[in-house]
C-alpha cells in the first residue's frame, strides 16, 4: 500500500472512509514464476540477458534500483508508478534481484504483451489481475452472470463520498440518497464525488457501461466495463467531503437513514457497504457506531464493512467491523494469478485477532475502478490513472466493495435470504490461500457460483446484547475534525448538538431516529422526497461538459496519508464553528480549505 501526500505537520487528522487509501501501485506485470520459459534471452556483451519489469513495494523505489544494479543489471527506464523499473538483466541474476530488499516481483518485458490490451478500455481485461473482469473470474462472479444472477432487483446502499456521473455509472442503476456531507450546501457539489473514493467503490459494486444480457457481461471481449453486480441498483448516501473528511456522527446518521428508508417508495436496500472505520477503544457493546450497523443487520440489511488499513500497526479490526454480526472484509492480493492458493494478505490489511478476525478476504490490491477527473484523489495521485477513465486503488475498501457485489448477486438468486444466511453462504463457499494463516484470511475468498448453486443455508447468529449507549467521542477514536478554530470533541454531533446515547439508541433500534429531515435535533436534509432530490435516476450525459474545471480543487490543498499513518488530514471550515445550526442555514453556507 502506498501513501499519497503526507499531512502537513501539526494538522489534526481524522479517520475517514476506512480504505480511502487509493494506492498508486498498478498490478505487477507478472509474478516471478512467469519468468520460467518467459522472455527469450538476448545476446548482450557476450552473455545471456533478458529484459524484465521489476516491481517494488510502495516507497521502496530506491531499494529496488539498488537491487537491480547490485545484481549486475542495467536500468533501462525507471517506472515510479510501480516503484520499479524496466531493466536488462543477466539471466542467472534474477534470483538475486528477487531477493533484494523492497522487490515485490518481476516479469518479462515483452512487447507482445500489449496485444492483450483492450483499446477501448485501456488495459488487459483478462491478464491484469486488478481488472474487475479478472476479479469476477477469481470470485466466480462471471459464472454466476452466465447463470443469470447479476444483482438484479437488489439495492445496495453506499455510505461514502458520493458518486460522480462518469461513464460506467450512468446506465440507470444509480440513484441519490441524501447528501449528509458539509458539501450539501453547495449546489455544484451536492451528491457529487469531489473526493473520488465513492465513485471508485460504486464502480466496483455495480458499474456497467450499459445494461446487457447476463451472458454478455461474462464475455471478456465485450469491450464494456462491468462491475461485480452490474444489475444491482446503487443508492448513494454521501457523508464525506473533498478531502474524505467526515465525522462519526454523519456516518451514524447515514446508517440510520438507510435503515429507516430501506423499503420506501420502491426501494429494497438489502446490502449496505461501509468502507469506514475508527480506532475506537471502547467496548463494541456500547459503541454507537457498532450499534448502528447492528441495527441495520437486524433490520434485514447485510452490512459489509472493511476491516481497516492499519495492518502494519495493529491487528484488531476497526470499529464497526469489530461487530461479530456484520461481514468484516480483509484484502487479498491475487499475486498475479487467477488461482487462490498462492494468494497473500497485503501488509496494510487489518486481519483481526483470535477473538474477532475478518470473515472473508477479497481482491483489494491495484483494483481498476472508475476515476473522477480532477477530484482530490485524481489530482493527488496522477500515476494511478489508467487511460482516461480508470484509476487503481488498493485497500480493504475495494475488497469490501467486491464482497458487497457478491452479496447482491447472492440476493438476486435468493431474494428472501436473511443477512445471517448471506453471511453463511459467503463464508461457507470460500477458499483459503494455502500459504497464509487462517487467522489472517477468515474463511478465505468467496466463490459466489458455488454459493448460488447450493441450497439456502440455515443460519442464525446470536444477538450481541449491545446497547449502543457509550461515548460518541470515544467512537471517534483519536481522530477528530477541526474547523480551524475548534476541534470537534466531546459528546456532540457535527452540528454541536448534545449527544445522549440513552435517547438515540432506542430511537435507532426502533427506526425512528430520523423525523423528516431532522436527526438528533438538527435539520440535515429536506423533509420530503422532492426536497431531498434523491429519487431521480441518473441518465448518461457528456461528462466532459462538466469537467470539474469550474471548481478550483487545487485550492483545497488536499492532503492524505495511508491509514497506517493515522488517516486523511482534516481540513478547515474557516467560516463556521461546530455550532447548533441547520445544515441548510448560513452557518455552513461558505467555507474555505486551508
């Protein structure tokens, strides 16, 4: 996992969309094993040489280059995007390069590889293990598609940074829920994804260039982009702003909204994707964020949560993935092959402990999803762009999005399945990599075709007895928002309203936490469907005609860091305090990024 831009010194940091670590690392050209019988040796200086691409671990480019030179190789071209290089190497020196510090893998630098590149998409659909088609093959989603199970009839709620109407998300299966972010007061930003993370995940879950027949989705030569559950409908609930920042109170409010409105006016929200987590240290049984996702689960919604990207610092799952009810998802690295046996768990992924570990893992390394041109992430990590439309991202966010798509596929096969049954089907039809400790992988990588081809399992999880009446501030962990003059701490929500867990918890459990557009005593959104504007489906339009150029994102000074470095940097709303005010009021009417 790579870090993006380090936060400036002294700036308060927050925990944001848990795998909002959009990495700059594309897929390795091939695993080291691919070199056997690979590139034919070339005569050079009287000996047998071969051209190779050497890829390195994030941030280890200098070590990789030293390793190549130390093995007697010659650098032909430095490739910062993969933390590696194209090099000419004596054929017998490959083991020395692979053993060098920081080297991740190597593969033949073959001109013929370009022939597999799909010109309309800009990448190798079947050979790039970060492509969604390849991930669909790994999880057997392509087989499920061939059998007619594509997520049709299932709504997936995405609590994230919004979804931008880029091609691949404009074929009629995305609608807007409420915008609970601070950007909701700006008509140019409302519902849209100025960060870039929500769009990336939306494309993984339910992206599609156009609605097609199920068997067409399964064709690698269709030249169309296809997400894991292409016929599921995605309901976007925006909570995060351009820097990815949001408060835990916004996320809890979003979960409450999803639960309360899951069956309204034609909706049928059966899956909730939450790529968000905190380093809360209070007991899960009293943590309000954990309680919110458990209420969603008990209301019949399969909640899929990323395990967290702080694996280099801690093993424990982030909150709310710590809840034993939900589907906690860790990341899997396919290691350049379609088989699961040789997969590994990347170091950044939190794995859990014997008391609570991940339930499943899914591909979450250099995943190719849709990019939002000139969004914060797009500007911060131009090296992660692939062609005009795509962006590589690594994290347990991407892995959770894959599993949300698989859950939607399963529910399109078994529409009456309970969340417990969905979880049992995913965990009971999974494969564990052979060289990884079971504790790190849970039940392994789900095989959705096996799941849909078997009977609906009998499964009932025991209620946890949680009360949710703990501290809102402790739910934030050590990460808080800062408006430039005051840090948001204590038992108050993002509007500064007092938080009383004893009042909120029973309202959340009874699905009455929202009253019209009011939550916890403040007005967040419009009170009616028309006011909230969240029932209108997007239709395709010329995205180039609204290229974000009208919005000076560069002035927002977005900074970011991997979760291992304590998350994304908080930004300032210098024209407002955490006061008690309506979201649509003047207090949030303008703000500047410092």
